């Protein structure tokens, strides 16, 4: 009877999947497993709307719809159960991450085996080290377990790189793989659009394959291959552009929020990280709402989504044109941010997972980059792994127009792991062969790179971020001692940050200290007069004191900031009713019911206002 053995590639797949499964199982027992804020809640809420049949608002998409539609399908299949949707989505993403480990292995074989089979052991060792590095890479463990499309995007990116690299060993073909790759890239752009930066690599592969052809091939054939690639892009992304052009009647290819992202990355306040301009919420859903409200206020009329995008894009271009030198420095800052070991995780998920003991110990970006940059230089000098280097640099280029975060640069890490493993192999070869001069040169280069990328950022707001996010999580879980410690630590870093002041106001409000809460809400409004939460909460505090005229002024301000917030209209209606202003109360509760139909507390208040009877308790 024959024995069946797993291949190295299968073992690497299983190792990565097991590590991801371990994280998901541990995470499922944590209080923050179900999304209650940030990007995860944005995707989850959108997916729920889709599952309930709300497919379009007849405007162009304002946010890439691919991942929410995947979640919508899962919600429909799993009977709208958030827990099981989170579990199944995590398993899908774990499989995607395990597949990425396979592509790392296969790409290493392609890059370093060469025509001589004697080089195969080296290529296998490099691939094995790089794939194991991916299995235990801490940010990859985190972002594959939460409701975000990062793991799917990374797997698609490196599949395309591997497929393109294989073309150098195949006869040139007009058909394969250009149409399928175009369709995959096009489909993936509806999930994460940065994969579009692989199109130049695909075109380079077409030209390279045509020039390498051993038989004479007409110049029209690579043109035909490029046309098929572009056709595939159009087919893959067609759900987006068909909806935007023919349903919404707006000239938008993918999503109208691209202008906003471009402005966030290119404005007088930009740091190369996603720093929100004054007056704009940092949360995904709040930021999108604020961007529309602020643009419409500036233009003095309602705007279609593509007009909002044009508004923000025009402001970014104005900044670039009028501050050319500052903008060039900003671009340099983004380049430094990409390679810096500082971990800008805007949701502090990596810190939360580490504190919760959810992760298998492994490297982070700084270690990987310190090994990869000398390996990249060595690979280029020896004409090795050109496709890998090109893919890393193209992904970096995709982030330069916007900003850098830990999850955005994650797609470059598989390539960096390959280059880092190659560098370690070369260093071992130098040492094993007693070639001390090149070994010392390589080690010195690595130390110099490590010192450069380890230079910490000077912006105190960056250091406050993890304390702020962990404090918010503790506040959600009513762990007030931890929340106070972390939020006050964040406050010491950035006392003039409106969100930190608001969080401290919320902390004291939940603990019943009205005076301190009002103090921090007042400071919040000094820093950001359009802070919706501060106006609402001040209105709630005034309502509890039965200071109804003050409450009405606060709720009026909140409605002016965000007319689409149903809860604010409800609170405003109650304040009007308490003062006996029944017509105003009726108008406010009608608007609350229009924006939030089916909510019992809204219906109860509407009934009381209609009969002018006793109001339900707050």
C-alpha cells in the first residue's frame, strides 16, 4: 500500500490556515468580536442592507461595494446572524491567506530555481522561510480575522504576480492568461482598487513574452493581448460601472469616494497617514457622511456623489498646484511612512489582539523591511526576482496618491518576505564560504537600513492613537479604570484633539459626572464646532436636567450638521414636546420616522405627540 505524504506546499498551506484558525477561535470569545465601530461595522451594516434587498440608492457607489456584497450574500445564507457571518467570513479570509502562502512558495520557485535543477533546493528553502514568515506575520493574522477585505485582496494580488511571472517560461499566447487576469483584476478593483497598479506589470509581461518568442510574431498580437487584458478589466468591474452609469447616471468607474481619499492624502493637514481634516470624522461612515455634508454646504446645493468627488479632488489639486514644494515633501513623507517600522494601525487592532493574547508570536513590518531592502538590492544586482521587486514597488506607488496604513501596505509584505529570505540565504552563503568581505558589507547594509526605518515619527498624535482606540474599546465594555487610563494617556499626548476630548466627555457622562462631561464636550466643540456627538450628548445632558431650551439649541445644531441622523430628530422632537411646541415636535418625529421606520421608541413618541398626551420615559 502506497504511503501518501503532504508536499511542502501543502504543509505551508496547512500551517498558515491553522494559525489563522487559532486566531479566529480565540477572537470569537472576545467582547469585540462582533463589529461595533470603525470600518468593520461600516462593511457589516452595508452587507446587512444588501441582504435585506437595499441594493442601491440610485446614486453612484460611495465606497467600494465588492466586499459588502460578499457579506450581504453571507448574511442572506446565514439568516442575518452577525456571529456566524463573522466566523464564515473569517474562514474564507483564512483560506485566502493560506493560499497566499502557496503563492509565496510558488513565486520563490519561479524566481530562484533557474534552468539548473541544482538551484531548486535554494529556491525551496527561500520559499519555505518566506511562507512560514507569512504564516506568523502578526498584521496578517489580525486582518484575516476581522470583517475587512485585506486578506482577499492580498491573495488576488500575489496570484496575479505569480501568473505573470510564469509567462517567461511559456510560449507567447494572445489569449492566455490575459483575458482571465484582466477579469480577476477588474473584479478585485471592486474590493480593493490598488490592484489596478498591476496593469503595467501585465503589459510588461505581454511585451516581454512577445520579444522572447522564438518564432516570428506579428506586432499586432501583443496589441491584441493588451486589448483582451483591458476587455477583461471592463468585464470584471462591470457590476460597478454598469450600476454607476446606467442606474445612477453618474460618470463614475468604481466609487465616487476616490476624490475624498485623494484629498485626505493631499491637503494642508496631511501627514502621509490618514489624518482627517478639521471638521471631518475619523470613522469610515462618519467621514463619508461629513464629506458629502461639507461639500454640499460649500457649494450651497445638494450634490450627486460624483460632484462630491470632484469637489474634494479639485481641492486636492488646488493644494498641490499652490504648495508644490510642501507637496513634494509630503510625497517624501509618504515614502518614508511606507518603509518605516512605525505601525500606523488606525483601528489599533494589532495592539488589541496582542493585549488579548490572540496572536501566534511573529514578526512585524520593521523586521521584514530591514531584511528585505538589502535582499532587494542583491536580487536586482543579480537579475533575480524582478517581478517580485516590481510588484512591491508598484504597490507602494499605489499608496503614494493617498496615504499609508498598516493594512494598506500589507499587500507588499509577501514580496518583502521573499526578498528577505533571499537576502538571508545570500548572507549564509557568504558566511559558509568564508567570504567575509561581502558578508560584512551585507550585514552593515542591513544594520544601516534597520536604523533608518526604525526612526520614530515625531508627531505626538501618532503615539496617542493606540491609547485612544484601546480606551474606546474599554469604554464600550464599561471597563472604566482601563478606559480612563488609556484615554487620559492619549490626552497627555494630544490635549487639542477633538475626538480624545469627546471620548473623555463620554467616559465621565457614563460615570455620572455631568460637570466633567460638559467640560470635555465644550472643549470638543471649541476644537471642532461641527462635532455631531458632542452636540447630541450636551442635548441629552440638558434634557436630563429638564433644561429644554438648551437641549433644543443643541439638537438644532446637531440636525444642521447631519440632517440624516434619525436619533437626533427623535431627541429634538421630545424636547419640543416637553415645551409644548407640538407642531415642531410633530415635524421632527415625522422626520425621525422617515429616516428610521419601524423603531418602537419613535412610534411611541409619535403617538404621544399625536394625542398630546404623557410622553414616554427617556
